[in-house]
C-alpha cells in the first residue's frame, strides 16, 4: 500500500514533465500505466494539459523554429523545382531565338556571298533560296542536337541529386 502511495506521489510530480514531453520512454510508460488505474492523476494530467495548451499559444522558440525550418525547406524545394522548369524554358527559348537570329543574320550575308556567284550560272532567287534552306536546316539541327544534349545532361544531373 505504501509503495502504491509513493508511486502515486512520484507520478504526480512527473505529470508536468509528461505534458511537456520531457520524460524518457521508461518514465512515460510508468506514468501511462499509473494513469490507467488512477483517476486523480488523470484529472491532474488534464489540468496540466490545459495549462500547457495555454502556454503553447505563447511564442515558444523551439517548436516554431522546427516548423519554420520545415516550411522554409518546402518552399526552397518548390522554388528549385520552379527555377529548373523556368531554366528549361529559358534554354529552349534561347535555342529557338539563336536559330532565328542566325537565320535572319546570315540570309543577307549568304545572298551576298552566293548571289554574285550563282547569278552567273542561274540567275534568280530560287536556287540560292534552296541552298539557304539547306543551310538553315543545318542551323536548326545544331540547335536540336544542343537541346537534346542539354536535356540528357540535365537528366543525369537529376538522377545524381
Ligand atoms: Zn495517482
């Protein structure tokens, strides 16, 4: 009987710690086992819980830091994902732009170089346009190869991460 009372008093002292989550697993089990048979301690624990709930509404640095850190990590992951998506778009757009600018810039140059030469054999626009079309296809193919290589490189990077 005396042992029982001792245990009851001991458990009562532990209740605040139990609510704070400051007990070790063995002590926690001891408290849980006692609560099953002791209504008084159960009520006491409930009071501590209410009190702790009130305290928890006040800013407590440690749990908040964990929550903030988790939220920050999630936000960062989302941002990285978005940046990667954005970066892919930028790369594709740059390649398209590169091909177009090259096409537009080289056309007068191409005509200048081939125009005089071709005019001697076959005056007219069509032949040089055909050659230019072939040249443009080559430029676009280069852009396509670059895009494929870049995509493969990024895939490998993703696999390693
Ligand atoms: Zn008790």
